[in-house]
C-alpha cells in the first residue's frame, strides 16, 4: 500500500477557511442581534403611535362637538 500524504498547504488552507467561517458567523450573529433589538424598539414606537392616533381622533371629535355647540349658541 502506498501512503498518502496531505500537504501542509492544504491543512493550513482548511484551517484558515474554517477560522474565516467562524469569524463571519460571529459577525452575522452580532448583526442579527442588532436587528432584533431595533425591531423590538420599533414595536414600542408603533404602539405609542397608535395610542397617539387614537387620542388625536378623540380630540378631533371633542373639538367638533365644541364647535357645533358654539354654532348653535349664536
């Protein structure tokens, strides 16, 4: 039987590629975490915006009622 030898260059290349893949995966995980935190913040902002819109509708209705009462009073 003949012995097969793996050149050092192949071993080094595989090690470098593995290290690069791990670094890339770590960076991707950090980006995903950042995006998830932004989405969570936007949910809170969306809820506040919905409440403000409802308050604006209620304020508009109150204003229209007051204006209608003033017009009748003339």
